[in-house]
C-alpha cells in the first residue's frame, strides 16, 4: 500500500460510515480530514480530487477514490471480504444494496421536513421488507454468504445497530439477526470500534447538519 489511507468527509456518519466500518474490520488504519468549511470543499474541487464534485473521497494506494459503493467494493476485494467467486459476489452485492437502501433512508432523516412519517416508513419497511430477508439467510449459517465473513455482514451489523438506535425493540422478532449481532460484536476489531473514543461516529446532531448545509450551500424550503 502506498502511504496511509486518508478519508475526506464530514465529522459524522453519512456515506463515509460504512467505509469506516469496513476498513476497521479489514484492520486497515486510516486518518481523516474533516470537511468543515466551504473553502476546504472548493480546494478539493480545484485540486481535481473529486471526480463528481462529491464526497466521500478516500485516498488509498496512490488513488483518490469516490463513489461509496465503488470504494466499498475496492476495500472488500482487496481485503478478501467479497466472497470466493462471482456467485458469492452477486449475493453479497444484493444484500449490500438492500442494506445501503435502508441506511440511506435513516441517513436522510435529519434533512427531512417530515421526519416522523419517514421514521414510520423506515420501521415498517425494515420489519416487513428487509429484516425478514436477513433473518432467513441467517437461519443456520454464521454469515450471510459462503460461510465466510464479507462486507455484507459488516453492513448488516452497522444497519441493524442504526435501526436499534431508532427502534430499540426492532429485533425482538428476529432472533437469528440478534444472535448474528452477538457473534459479530465479539470480533476484536468490531468490539474496539464499538467502544467510546473509537473512529465510529455518533448519530448526526445539529452541528453536523449545519456544516453540511453550509459547505454545500443548501437551503431547506
Ligand atoms: N453516489 C455518490 C453520492 C455522494 C453524495 O451524494 N455525496 C454528498 C455528500 S454525502 C455530496 O457530496 N453532495 C454534494 C453534491 O452532490 O453536490 C456516492 O455514493 O458516493
């Protein structure tokens, strides 16, 4: 690897959090540069560092990577967290996309004007659409795909912890997922990541939302 991995994003979860999780599980050390001013963002733009003028951006192996899914796939491939063959990989990617869809809904809540009704929709979709899929996949196997830890497992843990922050009892009808969480949180890197003071970010607060709005010059209606 050429130099240390550097993450460019806000000091908050957003789209970078799944990347932090995956690097942590791969036991890759990383530094972070937090975007807190419009000027920093404009500097990244004028340096040509952001292909689509968007973050997350990750410096790794001499490259400046953008697009969350592409970054996750690169890390997963590199650190053997993307299955053993093409068929494993498509299953991992399908699970992953479903998990990203759910996490995206939660991520957007602080920017939403009708958060309460959005929250209800998230809960209903989680219980009726998403969690049953993972509950079934984990009825027996330790991991989602190919009997081996993959990026989809890491995202499932991240997503279910996020759901529990909003709906503490949401896994009560999903014992296989609950047992899976128990196993995953015993992995030493994950256990450390869940301790206070790690690089894991807290739930978004007003400062985080305000910073994003200022950096991107967003005005809510
Ligand atoms: N498809 C991109 C979307 C990235 C994205 O929407 N990033 C936001 C911050 S979380 C951004 O940079 N927005 C500024 C803009 O789109 O102009 C990804 O998944 O990385």
